[in-house]
């Protein structure tokens, strides 16, 4: 359970998820998908892992995610790209932010559809949404 590990060596985790669909139509601009706060008790490297469970694309979609951490943008990769109407697969990004000072930090996982005349639906898989989630997880000391 980690209780025998000294506090300075123990990894901490902050996790957030959504199982709601989010539709980004046209050139949507950056939209907050998951938001929250983390608190670092000391200087630490921070690892952020984002997973998108599944998407649906209507039209020629180019969907991207980025992380905004402490007011700084960290760009990610293309999460959904299709030439027509299609279900897309899962996607994910990983960011490493080095030597972050102790303090409280707000974060936003943001998404954007770049293409006019299209729709990108995130977290689109099962009708009841019980088994699919888009997640963001932070690991730090």
C-alpha cells in the first residue's frame, strides 16, 4: 500500500474523467474538456497522461487535444482524423513537465476541431456511457 515508503519518494496521483459526450462542430476553437487543480508540496517533475476512449467523426474532422497547465500551453497530437463519417479509435497524449515549483496549479485538457462543416464527438461509444471515459491523470511527488 506504499505506507512504508518515505513521503519524499512516494508518487502522488490526481485523476479526473468524464463519460459525457462533447460535440465540437466546425472550427470550434479550444474548448475545455476536463479541468481541475493539483497541489505540489515540493518541486517535482509532473507526468500527465490523457486518454480518449472513442470518437465519432461526421465529415473531414481534424480533432486535437492540448494541456494547459499553470497557464502554459502544451500541445498534443491529433486525436481524431477522418475523411468521412466514421467511428474513430481511442487516442492519447503524454506530457512531461520538468522541475515544477511547489504550489497550486489549475489545469485544462482542451480539445479542438479545426475543420468547418464537420462534427467531432468525443467519448462516443456505448449508448449508456457506463464503460467509456475520457481521462486525465497526473503523476508527481
